[in-house]
C-alpha cells in the first residue's frame, strides 16, 4: 500500500520555513559525550540585543510550540530555540534523565554558540529545565519565565490526589499517547476547551510523527521528575521570575503556582493567572501570554540581582561624574 500524505510532517516543513524566514538557522552541537543538542539559532548574533532562550514542553516539538512567538521576539532579542534531549533532533547515550542534566546540556550548547548572559522562558517541562538553569548558572541567567511549570510538585502530591493521574507511569502514557483515545484524553487534560472531535487518521499521523521516537527514554524523563521529589529540596532561585498559569490547568494545578510564589517570595516572583485557560496556554491564549512576557522581559530598567555589584559601581560613578559612567 502506498504511504499516505502526512499532514503533521508537512506542517513540520512549514514551521522549518517559518523559522528560517524569521532569521533563524538549524544547528546541531555535538557535546562530545554521546550527546547532540539541536537548536534554532540566529543567522547572525547581534551583541547589541539581549538573548532569549525558549524551551519547549512535552508534546509537539519546539517549532510547533514557539512558532507563534518568534516573529515578535526576534526584533528585540537574539532568539535561541533548542530541542531538549530526546525531542526533535537532540539525543544522548547517557543514562541521566534529570532536568539538571537537560539544563547542563542546553548551557553547553549555548557555550558552543558563544552566548553569555541570557533570559530563559520555559513551557511546562521546559520550565523545569529553565528553573534548573537559573539555579545552576546564576551568573548566566538574568530573568526567568515559567509557563505552567509545576516545579514545586512533590512525589506525595500524586499519592494525595492533587493530579488527575494516579502515577507517573499513567502520566507518561497520556503525555506520549500511542492511540487516538489516549491522544484525545491528553487534549482533554491540556485544554480548557479541547477540540470537539479529532479524526483517528489525524491522531495516528500525529502519534507516528511526534510520539514514537525515544518513547522509553521520554517516559523515563517523566519518572525522573516525580520519583523522590521533595519540595523542601527545591533551590530558591534569585532571578526576577514571571509565572504564567491557566486557572483551569489540569496537568499542573494552580496550587503549584501559589506554592512556588510563596517559596520565591512576593518581591521576587510575579504570578499571572489566566481565566478560562488550561495547561496549553501557548495554544489557548497566545496573545495574552505574549503580552505578559513582553511586559516582563522588556522592562529595561530592571537590574538583574546578579548585577548588584555592577549597579553599585554605576551608581557611584554617576555621583562622581554624571556624564561618565564607564571608563
């Protein structure tokens, strides 16, 4: 039988064209330890711009999740959009499945591209990686955006019924569906208003393209997020942080947002709740998501906490000679 037309594969090609037209190019970095990180990077890095790193969540690849936003961010930022390990064209032979390993791999890729300080934004699972980057590389990350990223969860939350699933295994089976019925369940959990009907032929096309590669390794990533996780062990990041959350999020309930805000402190973290919105904010409320990100990221007057020493130097210099702040 001749192979059928794949809408999902064709859409992938459209996104590749969209990213290229926006001024990005595809690049693969071999980290030399059995790990390769693929990333969409600027065709030319502009040192006059700040750098914005966009991390995708579990599900469709990075292009599908960030395509609506890159055109808006590229005029202001050097935009980098990597595939996390075991997604897209990134992979490893190493056995580490932690978000801290993902964070380290992304940072090594950024090192290879000569990136210094950067702002990082993460969707869902990408938010776990973004948070880990901020904790591990304090001097390199100046601001953080977490979008429906349940980094404050604990293993016991699952046991105590906070989530719609009863185990990490059940969660993984939904997050990486292998049948149309499981994909429909994923959509029911992810959207406030899920699609009324998904044809089985389209569902199988999506599953074949997006959910078959590295299936076991991806399930291990979900298990690593959950197993032995204790909120008491979560580091407190110091960077200014914006959290954007759907009030009706069924994947990472909004209680996790409030928990993380209390952990970081009222003056350090800002929480925006979107009404009538589920987990897939980038799909359900892209305009609102962008508006809040832009407001937070483009506040040039805000000095990152890691630049306190430099801020004091500039203040002292301005007092001594108002017309000369650098030598």
